C-alpha cells in the first residue's frame, strides 16, 4: 500500500514538473525577443513563471483533493479530528521556498550583471545596459543561451547560431535627444532623424540626454529601459538580432502629451543600414533644414505655442498653415 502511494506521489510530482517546464517555455506572454538582452531576460522570466505555475498546481491540487477527500459525509455531524503541530511539514514548506527564493535571487543578479557588463554606474541612473556576455553550453530555465552570428539570416530575419561579435570598433554609436514630446536620433555626418535605425548583429550604443524633463527610453522587444535625465548623459547598449520594426516609447510621465511620445526602431540588415545612411546623408546635403542636429536644442518651456505646434506639424509632414488653425 505504501509502495503504491509512493509511486503515485512520484508520478504526480513528475507530471507537475513536466507541466511547469512546458508552460514556462510556451506561455506566450512576452513579445518577440529582438536582442541578446531579451534572451537573457526571457530565460529568467520563464524560469520564475515555471516555478510559480508549479506551486499553483500543487496548491490547487491539494485544495481540490482535500475538498473531495475530507468533505462532510451525509449524516455525519461529528467534529473533525484535532490535528496540530507537524514539525516535519513546517520545516519542509519553509525550507523549500527559502532555497528557491535564494536561487532565484542569485540567478536574477547573474542576469542583471550580465546585461550590465562592465558599465561604470557612478553617477548613472539605474537600468543602463552594457555588453551582453553570451555563454555557450549554458542553459537558464530550460532555454539554451547559444552564441549568435553575423554570418547569415534565416527567413524570419533571425540571426543564425554561431559566434557573437565583439564590441570595440564594431559598436554603432548614436546620440539620442529626448524632448517634449519627441525623440531625435543623431548619427555621424550630421544626420538626424525622428526614427531609429540600427544594423542587425552590431552592438549599438545610445548616448542619451534630455533637454527639458525626465524621460525614459523603452523598447519592449529588447526588454531594456533607461531613464533619460536633463543635465546628465545616460546610455544604453544592446545587440539587435531580429529584423523588423519595433515601437520606441517614453516610459516616464513627461507631460500632457506623454502618451504620444512614440517612434519606431527599425532593425536593418547591415547592407540596408548602410544604404539608409547614404540616403539620409544625401537628404542632409541637399536640404540643410532637415538636419535637426545642426540647430541648438531649445526647451519647450521657452517656446511659444505657435513655435511648438509648428515643429510638431513639420515632423508629421504638415505645414505651418495647419498649426495656425490648431
């Protein structure tokens, strides 16, 4: 009898573990992972979710079993047995969660430091990212952390497995200015745009500053967010891995039009990225007024309503006549 009970418990535990791992890998709660940092983050998220789902199954299973097993039978009006003080059970249900919480804390710190890299945090806002240290033959939460390559792209626009490119000369540096309520991206050769373009497989460094109030740069598909602070430069580093267009939003309440402070990050192939830079350079050389970076940034608090609306209408491709009739 005891042997059968033991077998039943082992089978139930095995089913719970299998269901938890499956749900952790197939929960579908996160958007596409478009960068190395997203893979690290997703591994941690899916592991924690699998653990939580396992505990949910255990608690609900015990609850349903108890409702059925210990329900009051018809005609039974007696009191239940007085059961108390099970020291072994109390030790088990205290020790197991303690070990799990400590392990998750260590794992979380490991992911955090891997995403931060060797970044110097002195005087920096929280959340800055640095070079991701990809680890070969190392699995986190059932998700293999494989190195990536710049050699080829599959039909879905995802980098194929291989060797992770290093930083240094391969880093693409872009200056980012945040203002109410727009993002301006400044590239070399006096190129400035309201849309962010980055090359696939290259480490990208965004040097960010705000000209008026506190903003926050957030791309959900990269799982990264960084405060953009007036009077202080912050930065963000990431390596894009999946071709496509992704939303860039301000994640810090910055004023009455905060909800509209959005733009797009486009991950191009290296060839398309170079072609886009060349096109922007030609536009800048023929139309100096298009070079936003050449003008001194003015805080919106110093603008008249007409000046502010004219700038916004211009970004949307309209005319000053539209602003006059706003």
